């Protein structure tokens, strides 16, 4: 009789496969990564990869979720350590465009580029994209909501701002990832910070502009 794997060993084995998948997809792309490649890197059988994840599409979503968890484990705490809304937004933007901070796995934007491409045609991947983007937008909205409670900004639709700001960051990140000659990381950072300041009524020093009450973003 085959020996059943303990829950602890199963969790470790699953994480090992996710790390292998994320590293391979980030380095060489989803289309060039086979289940057999992931199995070889994780030192398991291809059948075991299929057993745990069911399909290559599901593996892509789970690999990006795994990469995101590495990001949030450090990035979220760095954001909330900042004393002001302006500083939190600055940190959030720097984490988006800057070097990988606190990540064991670099190249996460390569995973996102493949996820977006697959989500366009595959419903299962599309649903995973919605969940992952939802977490990111919630973090942005919570940062702004806290700033509003502290009187740093006036009335604003945090949810709408978060959706708009996240879309801007994604668009800029694509240009940075593709090495656009006009939109490098510093340029993207400047654009994002200026947009947030204008949208939220923050002056260049991060303080609320006088007599500014923002309506919900239309």
C-alpha cells in the first residue's frame, strides 16, 4: 500500500512546485513552459503536478498567487509602516516599479503579462485575474480610506480611485517591463505620484490642499 503524504509534506511539495512554476514562467514565458519542465525543476513527476493543479492554466494562476503572497508578506507591512498617506502611496508606487523588495522570486511582471494574455481567452484564468486584482485594489482603497479618516484628504470615492490608480500602475508597469525608451521606472513613478496627488488633492509636500473637497470620481 502506498504511504499517504502528511499534510505538512503535501503543503511543502505544493509550494515547491509553485516556486518552480513561477520561476520558469517568469524567466521563459507561459507558452515555453511545460508541465514536464515544472516537474523537472521541482524534482517531482509530471503526474504529480497535474494531480495538484489539474491544468496548466490553473498552475499559472496559482503561481502568480504564490508570487503575490511573497510580495504582500513584506510589501504590505512596508506600506503601513509609513506615517502619512503621501508616504504610503510613494512606497506603494516604488514597490510597483522599483527593484523587487522582499521577494524571493523576481520577475513577477513576467507572470502578470502571461496571466493577462491567457485571461483574455480562458475563463478560469480570467477569474483568477479578477481575484488577484481585487486584492491589490483593496489595499490601495484601504490606504486612501485611512488617509481620509486622518483628515489628509477630503471626500473621495476610494473604490473608484483604487480601480483607476491600479489600472494606471498596470499600464505604466507594462511599459517599464517592456523597456519602453520613454517610460522607465523613474518616469513611471513620477507620473503615478503626480496623478495620485492631483486626484486626491495632495500638494507636492504631501499635505492636503486648502479648501479642497473631492467629489466621487465620475
